[in-house]
């Protein structure tokens, strides 16, 4: 079985990725490989952040590795919070604060269009490949649902009646930004499984 490191310790993301990948690959976390470092995520784009994280692990620990970076891009806010999604309300803030800030900024805004966008960088045998997935939707006026994480309670994907936090994980993974980017990664790995 192919072993691959996912450069994260975010348990929500690990769970999601393992559910999407099923038993095709063994996915190891940073903790699994003994990496306790805080890998910087302060670049200006999702692509640069994902690349930096994957390259960092490959170069330092020698494992084939992939890393993702995700942003919520709200059109009326010129793409914010975007690459700053994790720390939109300030360093060390929690999702609740980020959600409150977004809802406040959109208080009098009727154009509520937004998308989640994920970029995955895979470094395999030293070579990088990038995969992207996105999902369009709108920002709700108040939180809906208890599941998911991050901005899930205020994101209603286009064509659906439940927020990401209200739908079960299978349904979210089937249409989500990360799910779509992951499907591209999996298709790639399946077609190049036995590189030296
Ligand atoms: P990350 O850098 O890829 O971890 O994502 C940055 C931030 O975007 C996270 O801290 C979350 O607040 C948010 N985020 C990422 N993925 C999701 C998702 O699937 N649902 C809701 N929020 C997300």
C-alpha cells in the first residue's frame, strides 16, 4: 500500500481525507512522523503556502508528502478572508471569532456569493504537482448546523438547502473544495503508483 504524509495535524482534515481516500493509501500525519514543528503559513497565496509545507516535509523528513491550503473567498469582500482564513479575526483566534467578523462585514451586503478554494501540493520523488478544487455558494446570515469546522456553519453550497455544517461528512466530502482537489490527487496517484 502506498504511504503518504499529509502535512497537517488538523484532526478534522485528517478525518475528512481518510474518509475520502478510503483504504487505497495509508495517510500519515505530521505527528505520526514525529514532526512537531510549526510550519510557517504566511505566504500571499494558497499555492505558495501549500508548496512550502509539502516541500518543507519532503526536504527535511524525506517522505513523499502532500499539503493543502484552503481559503474562503467572499466576492463582496474582494476575496477576503482568502489566504488569511485561519486568522481572519487575529492571531490565535477561534472559528467563532472569524465567523462573527465575516457576518459583521456582510451585515448590510446583499451579494453574498463566495467560494471555498483548496490547493494541494504533492511532492513525490522530489517532483511537485498542484491540484485545485473549489465549491461555489453563499454566506448565510446566521450559523446553521453543528457539524464540520471552520466556516462550515455559514456556508451554503450552491444548489443545496443545508449548510456544510448541517450535512453529514459524506455529503460534504462529495461536493467540497477539498473533496474535489483530493479526487484529482487520488486520480493522479492511481495512474502513477509505482514510480521509483
Ligand atoms: P487551512 O489553512 O487549509 O487549514 O485553512 C484555513 C482556514 O480555512 C481554516 O482554519 C478554517 O477556518 C477554514 N477552512 C478550511 N477548510 C474548511 C472547510 O472545509 N470548511 C470550513 N472552513 C474551512
